[in-house]
């Protein structure tokens, strides 16, 4: 089994920055792709960014140029640096991981961390 634990959420003003981190534990040898999703109130959960085991990245159009995903395989962590935050970035952010090297329907989810951006 794989456990994902996020940290780093909080309240920030528009234009500010936050850095989310996710640490994987347990059967981490099962993990290949990792990523971040988010879910705003009343909306569906959506993909934010993904990163393969080799470091290839993919971003939602809404965050391109503002968010950067990275991972440290030695520490079993994935990070999301979020800059130039907007009120519409407000959501619960979830770390995700997959046994495949691309994420379509993640095998594992974290519990989520709240990000609130005030205008």
C-alpha cells in the first residue's frame, strides 16, 4: 500500500506564492507517475500538473507559466511551486500517484490540503 501526505497549503493574497509538498511512504516502489489535482467547491476534481519518473511534466493550461512541479525520487516527494496565485486557484489540492508512468486515473490519493487565495 502507498500513503501520500500533503503539506504546505494555506491562505495567501492574490499574486503571492505557496509551495505544496507530498511525501510518499509504504510500497513506494509501486509509484511511477506523480501529480497534483485540485477541487474547488461545487466543481469537479481537475488535473493541475503531472510528472513522470523520468521528470517529464504536463500542466493544465490554467496554470502554465505560474506553477512548477518537481520530484525527488530519493526522498519520494513531489512538490508544486505555485506563483502569481489567483483567487480562482482556491481549492483543495490533492497529491496523486500511479503505478503507470502516466496518470489517467490515479491509483493513490492523498487526503488533500486547502489553498485559499484572497483577492
